[in-house]
C-alpha cells in the first residue's frame, strides 16, 4: 500500500517560470544582447534558443503518435534494430564473395556490392558474388551505374535457382537516374526515356516484394556541402518526382512508393541529424498519403544512412573515427533502417582490415554495449529535439513546395535552382572553415606539425563509372570535402624542396606573448610550416638576430598591443626585408603600423586559408 505521507521529490520547490529564467539570464549577461550571445542561427534557416520548456511544444501536433504509427515520426516499426552494412567493391566476383562470407561472421547483417566496371554477364557475376549467402536475415544490396534491370533479373534467376523464398529476401538496387543526372549533369536519354527505364526496373523487381529498386540519394547533397534542410527537401522532391512519373506510367502508388529507399548522409551536427530522420519520415508519409494508396504501409519511408564524407580529413585521420561514431549514434537514435559507417581512411586510400574492423565495431558497440537497439526513439519528448524536428520539417517542407511550384525536381534542376541553393550554403560553410568558425580538428585547428601524409594520400583504387557519356544538359552538383583546400595547401608545403620556417619573436608582456605565440604556431602549422617558439627576448633586435640565425622565412612578433607601438617598427627595421614580418593580433595601432609599411597581421578575425595561401604564394610554393 502506498505511503500517502510521501510527497513528490520536487514538491518543496516552487515552479520556475520562463520569465524568471529569462530574468536570470539577462542579469548574468550584464547588458550583453541575448539574441547575439545565446541564440544560434543555423545553416538550416531558423534560430535555436539556449533553452526550451514544455510550452514550446504546445503547437506541435504529432506528439501523441507512437512508434510504428502514422506519420512515423517515431519510427516505422516498434523496435529500433537496424542492419549493420558493409560495402564491398566487386572488382572480382570471387574475391568479393570471399570477403562477404568473412564479414558475415563478424557482425555484418547487410552487404553492399558495388560493381566497379561494366558487367557483361550478370548471371555469372551474381552467381559468384552470392554463392553460399543464404540467410534471409542478411540484406543484399547492389550498386551499379549500368544495367540495373539486367542485374535484378539475374538476382531473381539466381534466387529461384537456389530455391530461396523470394518474399523473404531483403535488399536493394541503387538505381537512381535522377541522382546520376544531378551529379554528372549528363543524360544519355530524354527525360521521358529515363523514367520509362525506371518503370522497367520497378517491374523487374516485382518478384522481390522486400527489395527496394529505386534509390533516392539525399547523400549527394550532403556530400556537396548542403544544409540538412536542403538535403531533406531535395531528397523529398526527387522521391516525389519518381512517384509522379511512375504513377503516370501506370505503376500503382503502392508499388511505386514501396520500391523506394532513401539514402541519407549523416554529418557531425549530432542533434540536427537525429531530428532530420524523424522529420523525413513524417514528411514522406504525408506526401505518399496524398496519392491515396491502399493502406498506410506504402507511406513508410525506408532509410539507409551513410556517414558523411564532407567533414572527413586526410590529416589527423583517426579523428575521423570520432566523427563517424557520433554520426552513427545520430543515425541509429534517429531510427535508420540500415547504416554504413565508412572506414576512417576511405577518403585517401583503400581501406584495410584494421579500418574496416573499426568501422564495423563502431556499430556493434552501439548495439552490444550501449543497447541502442533496445529503445525506440529515445529522443521523443525532448523539448529541444522535438523543436528541432518541427523546425526542420517546416523549413524542408517550405523548400519542397518551392521546388514543386517550379514544376518538380528535374525542372528546378534544369533551371539551376537546386544547384544555386546548395552552392550558397556550401560557399558559406567553406568560408566558415577558412575562418575557423567551423572547426576541423587537426586540419584548420590544432594540426599535428610533425604529420606527413603525401605518400599515402590519393591511393584509392577507382571504383566509379560514369553515369552517362552523353552531352551535358545541366550544371552538376559538385561533391567535395570541407578540408580539401587546407589539405591542398599543406600537401604543397609537404612536397616542396624546403619547408618554410616560422620564428616566434616573443617579447615583453609574458601572458600576451605566450598566448599570441601559441595562437600563431597553431595558425601557421595549418599550412604545414615549421614553427619555432621561444621563451622571450630582452630586445626585439636580439629576437631578430636569433630568427636570422635560424634562417626563418617568416618572423612573427608576439607581444602586447601597447608594446607593439614601438616594438613592431623596431623589428620591421631590423629584419630589413630579409624575411616576411608578421604581427600577431589586431592592435589599436594597426593603422599607424600599416602606414610604416607593416602589412601582415594574424588574429582571430583572419581568414586563415586565404592568409596562408598568400604567404605560400609569396614564398614561391
């Protein structure tokens, strides 16, 4: 019997209103502007506040839905188990099969076979690749830029020959004619012929009810530097285009919607990525339902996630493991049906046994040790994540509607609208990395000055075939990584005959010279330059003599603003043009120093990339 004398734990504490919180925050800010200091403006087009409360969810309508219930914001099923996928380059069918059988004993439950070259005989290729892979608990996925219909027919023929129950075989084919057009800009066929072929692929997969035959690759935008809202909105537009074109060609809504799998990239914005997947399911369910399918099953979105390449780096590559781990957490907490964690070294060389093992185990750790598969949608009810979900859904829907008003995805692509939107955000993100407002640890912030990678960078065997060799009909979206420009700068330094030396001329105020020498060393090491720090010199002339003795190419004066008034001109005169002179900081006397010919300053407002590129050019690298 319950003890009625016991009171709720917090009953002795008076409730705190939102206004009380705001009053406390305002007092602690001591006059600073709340909006500028604590409100974050996202690339997605909305503001994020520093705290949320229950009243912020009053306008959100879907909170009562359960996992497995329309509109599936909390997931399309009542469990959170997902397929652990590893992709294998099928350069040699027998070798690919051997590797597949091996990784199936190491925790993999989903296989992705990528056919790198044109396949002349899919029947023979599929028989070799799938030999002895008989479990219905294992997904089998295929990626090819050519012959998807023939591939599917070969898969069906092989499964029938081996007496498999076709209704139980799960997997997909990465057929995405719209995606190929988006990334290549080329089309071998007219748009009508493209979608006629899409219909043929869907019909070829009818014997495999649990096989997804149309891929919607939102990851293309993710790896081109888009915002999360853009990735979601444009993926929905691609899916809607397939849906409209297939139904116009006589494919039922149920068959068209059920044939699709959405492939999303997952980046480093942890909570945003969770919210993206939740919003994606809700919006896609709404779109499909508008076509009046028979039942709600076709309104479920099938989601495969792949860790993003956009934020991965060649330098300090082990940090990529940390990046992919948080991305894997976002994908699984967000309710992905399957996930590929890319090995940490995959962007610059062929992955090996070690890196592939780590990538597998990152998912297995989430399952076996963290039990992420035991709880469905654990973020549900979080004031913060529910607001992110709602905001992402609203912004993505608004952009989706804008695309539809232009005539759909392919019409917007031909107009250049999609490319312009992605480029706008990508350029903004490039600038953020160049100015270190967005950090890539080990690349544009805290680089390892002793690291060299020139010998291994670029040793990736080709496994791509052109979507089409026809004429360019639209401007393609360009895939790139945020670190590329910094890496190119540093690789140039690494391959130069002589590595530039940067000498820290530390003088005067102890705290300021230490802080500025550390900042400057970090700054110049981003270009791969050798830096020499010092404890301090009694005079700037002594510092300049030591710098010349060290054969410094760049001399950085590190002192306090007050001391720069006299110290900077003295150092500049003593150097006498024998090295590049730089002042660390943004002193109030900067204009006076510039009038005396001192033009180089490095500080927190510097565009690190452009500044270093300028020094490299001046040094003849």
